[in-house]
C-alpha cells in the first residue's frame, strides 16, 4: 500500500477538504438522535408549540446538511479515485511497455492485462470507498460510543463489551482474506490467458471442430476462478452474520436493561429511544468497517501485484562499452561468438558469428525453432546475449541508448500486427512521416497497387489485426511500415511467406534499387527469398551449419543443398538463378 502514497500526494488538499466536509456531515448525523431525545424528554413535556417547531426545524436542517455534505464529499472522493487510478494505470502501462521481452515472458501477457484492468479497478474501488467510509464509519462508531456514554454509562458498557470480540473477528478474517484474493487474481490471470488464446486461435478451433474441447478447457479454468472466489467470498462474508449476531445480541440486552432502568426511573424514555438509534448507527458503522476490510483485502492484493510491476528493475539498462576497439575490418553489424538461452537450461543459439558491412544483405534459413528470429531479437536487444558480443557500427548494443538503438531498425516480425486504423497510420505508426515517404515505402513493398484500388486509398480503415486484408496484402503493408522510416538496418522476418514468387522477386528488386544502402537481414523458409544475399547463414537447432554465398553453400553445406534441391529442383537451377533478383 505504500506504493500508492506518491499517487495520492498531489490530491491531499482535495482529499483533506473532502474529509472535512464528510466529517461535518457525519457530525450532523450524530446530532439527530440527541436532538430527538432532548425534544421528547425536555421540550414536548412543556407543550410549547414554538419550541417543538424550532427543534423540529433544527432536525430538518441537520438532516439536509448531512445529505448535502455527504453528497459533496462522495463526489470529491470519486474525483480523487478516478484521477489517482488514471495516473496508476498510465504509469503501469508505460512500465509494461518498457519491460524487456524476458520480463514479459516471466509475467505473461494475460497477467499483465489483468493487472492493468482488474487490479486497477480494485484500487479505484479501494481509494473511493476508503474516503467515503474511512471517515464516516469511525466517527459514527466512536462518536456513537461517546454519546451513549454521556446518555447512560451502564447501557454503553454493554455495547463496549462487544467491541473487542468484533475487532478480533475482523482481524482474523482479513488476515486470511488477503492471500485468498491474491490467489484469486492468479486464477483470473489463467482465465484471461485461456480466453485470449481461444479468441486469437478461433479460426484454428473452428477449422478443427474443437469448440467442445475449448469449452471444456474454459470450464475447468472458470471453475477454478469460481472456487477461489467462493472461498474468499465465504471467508470475508463470515464477518456480516457473526457481527450481526454479536451486535443484535447486545441490542437485545440493551432493550432489556433499558426497560428495567426506565421502569426504575433511572433514565427517561427519550434517552432509551436515542440509545437504540445510536446502537443502530454503531451497528451500521461496524458493518461499514467490515466492508472496508473486504475492500482493503482486495485493494491490498491488487496493490501488491501492481507494485510488483512498477518496482521491476530494468534488466536491459545501458552499460558502458569496453575501451578496446572492435578487431578486424570495420563492419556495420557483427555477432562475435554469441550464445543465448531463453530458459537458461540449454542454449537456443550457440557460438554464432558473422560480420556485415553497411549495405550488405544477410539471409538466414533453417528449420522451425532453429533460432532465426532469436538472432533478430538479440540484434535489437530485446534480450541480452548470455555469451559473446553484438555490435552495430563498432559499438556494443548494450552501450547504445534504447531509443537510439531502436531508431536504427525497420522490422517486420514473424507474427506482426496491424491496428484498427487507416492504412496510412499503420504505415506511419505515429512517426510523423511525409506522404512521399509513405508512398515510396508502399511502392517498394509492392503495396501501392492494391491500396490505390481501394476506394479511399491510404485512408482505408483496417479492422483489428487487418482481418479485412489477405495474408499477402498484410505482409506488404508490414514491409512498407518497416521501410517508411528509412532505417539503417532492415529485418524481414518471414515477411514473404504469403507472397507469390513474382511479387517476392519484385520486392527484392525494389529493395536493391531504392533502399540499397540499408543493411538487410532476411529470415526466410524459401531459398528463392535469400539466394541473392551477400551472405547466407544456415541454422539447425541453434547452431551454424553453413555460412557463405548461395554458390558456396551449394558446394559445402549438405543441408542447404538438400533444401535447394527440394525447393528449386536441383543445384543447377539454384546456380542459374543466383544473379536474378
């Protein structure tokens, strides 16, 4: 909960004013039973209509003041809760945006989504309720006890005797509640993950007729959420019936003792009526306190989960470069004996080395899971290499500020995404590019033709994930986005798998003619997409099997020769097409 204080600090003056208003309104509520008691015991026996009307008017004014001040204070509490939660949500989203890929993998995307939605909602409820009930309930409780002591100390002792039991009850139950709500949120994370997977893979589910299987999978994870929710709800719900039992037992004793004391002439009728009213006020205040503890349990669990993200240290911080210069011929991109593991229990890449001069092209080919995309991720420093060193322009990537490093790249990822916006905005991506830059990138990516055929051209709106485009059209727009910023290094990760051979060839030709000065890394499954590259890296299970030109690999790498034979009809065909981009 300490992590919330910096967010509440700017609103302390407004909170203080709201709490003062709430205090005033609560005091008005406490006055009403006392005025009623005074009216019955002191004013009514005088039979003076003026005094009766006067004190009746005072009661009306107190009631109106209580209503007005409580409404005003509640509105101010809601305002503070909204703006505080907005700031928390903003910082949480920003922090998530800057988490490294390994940290995102550790937390999982569904868990991050739940923290950004469900947990921030619980914080909003907690801040709002605490301001509304945090002043009112304690004042009604303590004020009611003090007034009842003034009215009749003997009856007040009956009430006070129940308070230690109530306090112990609240403490024990809330102590169990926080861990339960923490576990509940973990189960909600699992449910969000299941729903997300099902929605993302809805086409696969339908194609394989696995609706029942997915329904059963969701039923199981939903059942876990219900079980933990029920367990936490029942545990926290015990407070109400037990508290009602204790307080109503005390109220019954008060009525019996009060009747005896009135009959004995030790107290007046108005006092007993006021006492019963105060007892009801105290009862409701105690119930409000229990609701506060329920909200505290939820809010505390959510605050811990949010603080866990906000306090996550940066694991890809910029580090100073060693004084020694890079040995050998200067190059633009170099991998020097690089090894990397995702789970740190076996290398996903092992001892990878290559060097690219500015403007050169590297093709990477290999089976699924060979480590092709991992090379691109390490080059962009989405992960840090476990061994070896990666340099750009002679500088280690860990010594380049993140913003400067990422501006160097234009990237199409293997599972890239288009947003629900116009084609132009999807290509521009908030970089403030000119129309000429956007059109040039679209033309080079072979996307200009189909864009112009659309009725509204670059202003054509796409659906989420670009589902109103074909696979090839989406890939061409993604390539256009990568090219539009005119990067130093272009990474095309399986960006032509949905393109026909002719479009793929035209794309490679346009890249060579219009963006020839860009160092390019092409990750592909098809040899036709990389045979023109200056260098080709063949990977298998994270290890280098071959490195060289297309012709050299045909002669020296058995795996590459087999791929060429299966895709292009033999070595002679592959050799004959080497010079044809």
